């Protein structure tokens, strides 16, 4: 695992997906960012990208969504299925 994408809700972290490379995590993160209809300062829902540095995770990028956004969540969950298929 070299990168991790975390989906946060108003109640806290909901789930995460680990990726074998930093590039995989960045690619999914960019797909999410481009799919999001509105990115704002309302901190209701958030996607955060972490990268492994030495033996810990460091938060690199993030964006907020004002509401639950089904298309973004579908991309996120599909990426988890893709990771499982590659193992």
C-alpha cells in the first residue's frame, strides 16, 4: 500500500481504499474531483488522499462536498472492487 483514499462523512471517516501505487490513488482522486458537481467550503463530506512516507500516512490532497454525492461514491467503491480484482 502506497496511497489511501478516505471518505469522510459529518460523523467521521466512513471507509477507505488502499492503492498499491501513489499514481493509482491520484488517478482515482482526480476522477472524483472532476466528477464532483460542486466543491465548496461546507465540510459535510470529504475525500482525502494520503500517501505513504516512510512508515506513516501523510495527507496530500482533499476536497469537500456539501451533500452526499452518489456518482463520486460509485467511483470510490468501484476503485475498491478494482483493487480487489488486481490482487
